[in-house]
C-alpha cells in the first residue's frame, strides 16, 4: 500500500469510527441524566481547580486543596453530597487536576468561569481567594499570573 492509499484507508477508518459512534444510542434521556448528575441543576457559579500534579504536590498543593475544601464547606458553598459535609445547593465545585504547566511556580489554582490562573498559592492564601475572588469578584492580583478570556 502506497502513502496516498494508506492515508485514504486511515481516513476511511477514522470516518468509519465517527459514524459508528454517532450511531450508538444514548442510554438515558435528558431528565434521567439530570437526575443522575445533581451538579447539573445546582446553582454553580465557580469551578476551582487545584493542581495536585507532582511539582505542585511538592509545594503542598494538597494542603491548598484541603484548605479550599474546609473553608468552602464551612461557608456552605462547596457543592456535593450532604453525607460528605457538602451542600447539594453549593455554588462552588472544587476539583483536583493534573499539571497545567505552572510546575515551576505552583501551587497552581485556576478559577472558572473567570479563567484566572493563580501561581505560588499556599494554604494561607486560600481565605483571601475565597473572600476576594469568589465572594466579591475581585481577582487577587498579587497571585494572578494569567487570565484566559472566553472571547
Ligand atoms: S504539577 Fe502543577 S502545574 Fe505542573
């Protein structure tokens, strides 16, 4: 098989797999999906990501994550199940993530929908980020390194 034939064959395979995927019937209708994922109907306003990749973990990003979890719980803002001390009507989702490229300047914390990436965050900074950014909509400039705009 020459190169053009190979490319054509691969293209057909890719197109074929896309076609097959689109033919897979959905298992649940929309209401069933909403029932299975309460976060979809919660009043979520912010999504906080804390990097717990290798480099950020080396500068205690797990403590940063724990501080967010504890303080957001105390304020009743952390979305999640009541049995876990969280609030099903919480407005903040907290998620650990893997490396985002701030490895040399962690711990990295990203807050969406604002698209603000904070660098060198420590557990001691968490209350300020919650108070200023999440509650009052003011970016903590001394820690903010990047803002990704949606437009
Ligand atoms: S390990 Fe956190 S940004 Fe790379």
